């Protein structure tokens, strides 16, 4: 097994809108789609589509969405042995609103994801030990994330933490035990309480995390690219100019692709470059997982650029 994703799954309920209604106002929206999402599942699918062997530790409800979510993961070749149902609980759902400029607003209802526990990490231990990378996000309980970080440290497995959605309750003692910390600009702003309006400010904010002991901070900056900051190294990878249709899931696309290429040979900069291209391609189509390109499409795009 290459990659273990310990994290969330959601059912995306995507409304394509002309504008957000005001309080008490009802508006007609032009289109609607249902898709499989959740930050953990998105990252798992992105890595699997590129050819990585991926296992997922997650929880679904016992509602009409559960079997579809499990089957969707299986369709991408993801190991679902530790994707379990929680009786009497709804699956996680994410109502998403996408405006004509492709900007999105997202609500999440965690549902069964709230029940993913440290014990679930330990139950998957034997299979997790065979993985080369553990990837985490913040749509599951913090104690579970901390146990997964400890597990990675105990077994010499690198850990990526994507602090999404950002939580000020996050304990940086555990963050410092991760190999990579990958926030976007808004998450970096929330966690550092510092401005991130330009690259200089982003760099300054990222350096405060490095000073706390975080090994590698990689900030995804949307159309401005990606910045990698360590105690003795700062590197920026430019974004690609594409016609964005829907930016939902682009951050997850980056994480999943970065994980795939990092596992191959440990080349961080190359993984960043490929992930930047993969994420750029993902915003040219609607949806989350359905928008993710194949390995061939990604490599062809990077050669053209």
C-alpha cells in the first residue's frame, strides 16, 4: 500500500447559482448536481486516479448515501476494509454553492465523520504499517488526528496534515510531529492570525509556523501558485493560467496529487509542480472527484506547459 488517507467523506450537494439569496428571499438557481466528496475521500480519489495504491479509514452513516459512497471508493480501486457504517447516523453532507465566477461557499455537516475515533486508527494498524504515507485533514475529531500522527511517528511513516477546515483548537505540538503541513491562504490566516494579502505576508505567516517547529509548510495560494517554506528554504511554484469553471475540491486535488508523486521518490519540488498542474486541470470542470484528471492528462498538460 502506498498511501493511507485517514479522514472524511461527504456527499456533495452542489447548487450552481447566479447569486446568493438574501434573508427571506427565494431565488431560482440554474443547475444542481450530487457528487461524492469530503476532503479525505477527494484526496484518496486524486491519488488513486494517478495510480497510487490507497486505503481509506473513514466512517459512513447507515442512510441511502452510505453504500454509494463505499462503492464509489471501490470504483477507484481504493481499499475500503476500514470504511465502516455507523448505525443510526447520517452520512456527512456538504451543501456547496458555486457562483458564476466559479467561487464556492461550502457548509459541512460531519455526520458519521464525527464518529471516526483513535480506536479506528489502532484497528487498522497492521495494514497502516504497510503504507508509505499517512494523509490527514480536519473534518474528523482532533483526538483521531493526534493518534494518527503518533502512529506515523511510532512506525516511521511520513505524515501530511492538511488543516482544512482550519481550527484554532489544533495543537501545534502535534503539527510539529508532521512532515508536511499544507494549508491554503485562508487557513494560514486563521491559524496564525496574520494577514495573507500578498506573497510577502504569506511568507511571513508561514515562517511563524516554522519558528514554532513545523518542518515543512506548503501554502496553496490559488491563482498565485504554491509556496514551500522551511527554516532554510523558500520556494514558490507558479500556477497555470486556465479557464476556471468550478474551484471546489482544488485543494484536495493538490494534496492527493502531491502525495502520489512524493511517495514515488521523495522529490518535494517535483511533487509540488505536478500537484499544481493537477489542481489547475481540476478547476476546468464541474464537481470535485469528477473533475480530477488522469495520469496521462496531467503529464500531457505539464509537458505542454
